[in-house]
C-alpha cells in the first residue's frame, strides 16, 4: 500500500477494534502486566498483524524510528502499552490468563476473519506478517 490507508477502511478497522474490545470485556480475561505480549524475544512470542493495522498504528502514534534488534514492541513503555487505541487485533487478543485462552482464541479467530473481509472489501492486499517485520519495512531504522 502506498500513501495513507483509505479513511473508510481505517474507520471500519477502528469500529472492528471497538467491537472486539466489547467481546473481550464479556470474556473478562485478566492482564497481569507480565510483558509477554510486548517482550517478544524474552517470551518466544510472535505477534502477527496486517499491514493495514501496522500502518494505522504507525500513523496514529507517529513512530519516527524503529530498532528491531531488541525484539520488543516499540510501543511498550514502562511495562505498559503506550499505543492502546490503535494497537492491532493480535495485541488485543493476547492475555496471560490461561483460563480464558480458549474463549479469547475463538473470539480472535472470528475477528481475524472479519479483518480479512475488511481488507477484501476495500481492495487492500492481505499482508499478514509479524509486527516487527512490518515495522522494519515501514519505519526508518534507529533507536
């Protein structure tokens, strides 16, 4: 994708996130602030996102530089997500609460299909890859 994502696609993406968040509230998983969701290297976790999601995240948060070497989400600051509103679906779905894993997995799969449909409706190629790979391709290198 070149240039900003279509405004209608971004609005639909934000509505999808809001719906997902309401579904998550019904499941009510517990966040223990362990860092598993953001410290990818330490926990052996790979976060996937569509390029549209990452472009929206970067544009919303104004990430000027990105160093992929530490294997950390660049929006993780002081053990908290500094990009709550535009964070990708995979971020929203990941919780350390094992008792809610099946319910959150099912919710994520449903919304992932809807995210793919959003891409199709707007003619946006489905480029679903690790977040850090997308960031490395979109944001100039640096620490």
